[in-house]
C-alpha cells in the first residue's frame, strides 16, 4: 500500500482507538453517576434529578461511538451466510457493495444529524442546562466515522490489500446443504 494510504489507515486506527477510549470513559462515568443516584436516593433520601439526562447523553455517546468502531474493525452485525457460500467474484462484488452502502449511510447520517444539531442547539436540556443539540452530536460523529472507515475499507479493497484468505478459497457447504 502506498504511503498516503498507510497514513490514512493509521489515522483511522488512531480514531478507532480514541473512540474506544472515550466510550470506555463514558461507560465508567455512567456507572459512577448511577452509583451516585442509588446513594442519593437510598442513603441521603435526596434523588439527584440530573442523572437521567446525563445518562441519556452518555448512552448515546457510548452506543454510537461503539457502533462506528464496529465498522472499522468489521465486527458490526451482518449476515454473511450468502456471501460466504457465493463464488469468489460474487463475494467480492457483495463486499464492495456493502462498503459503498455503508459509506452512503454514514454520509446521510452525518449530514442529517448535523442538521438536527443545528436545529436543536438553541433549546436547553432540562435539569442540566446544556444545548439540546448536544444529543445529536454522537450521531454526527458516528456518521462521519462510518463514512471514513468505509472509505478506508474501499481503499484497501481497490489496492488489493482487502483480499483475505477466506475470500480466496471457496468455503465448503454446511453439512445440511451438502449432497
């Protein structure tokens, strides 16, 4: 792979790692805030009202950043049965099509959620006094990352680096389909 593509692939790896670190830190913070909720409710007899709104923001952040890393690491949910039993040229076409669809989905998600951020930014989230548009920022980031990761997969696909051993050999039929 050429040097600019290697640098881009390395940048994507770093973005993925940063996303996982942010998601992990948000998960820890979410756990601590719910611990505070339980302590406040049952020990202090004074329920912190802000926890629910903060939790909703954190769950969106964790979920959407986690989803984008699944695209980069190719661990996202997918049905590969038909692709795996297809002849090699058809498998390659299916793989290309899935990367193109994911890139298109990421672009649409990024643009539309950014419009939502702008639309909702002037209103306030109750109890925590932050802009309501903040709820859609993780969606925008996820869309942008899905687009970037899909572009990275497409570059590897067209430079030939994407060809894996599983794509070179025709898999055996499952016992239920063999004659």
